[in-house]
């Protein structure tokens, strides 16, 4: 994201939990989003956890320190 190292991590086989990890130089950002178990059976699910984690990470990313080159 914006030239930063990062990773996308889906941690649940049914896609109800996802995380975005971003390098922030002296800090790092980890955003995890999970659909509550009582809503994960809905079709379609109320939110895409990976898309929502990415949206939140993109909102916060500009405030992170720049990573050294």
C-alpha cells in the first residue's frame, strides 16, 4: 500500500475473519476484521472482512511514519 511492505492474511477457512498488516517504519499496523459467528451464515455476509480491513488500513496508513528506504 503506497509503497509500503504489507501482507493480507485470511485466517478463517470460511472467510469470516481477515487481517491487513502494513510496515510503518518504527511501527506496524495490523487491522483485523471478523464477522460475528451469529451473522457469518447469512448470504451474502453483511460485510467482506478483507475489504473492510483494507478500507480501515488505507484510512490509517497516511498517519504512519514513513518506512526507511
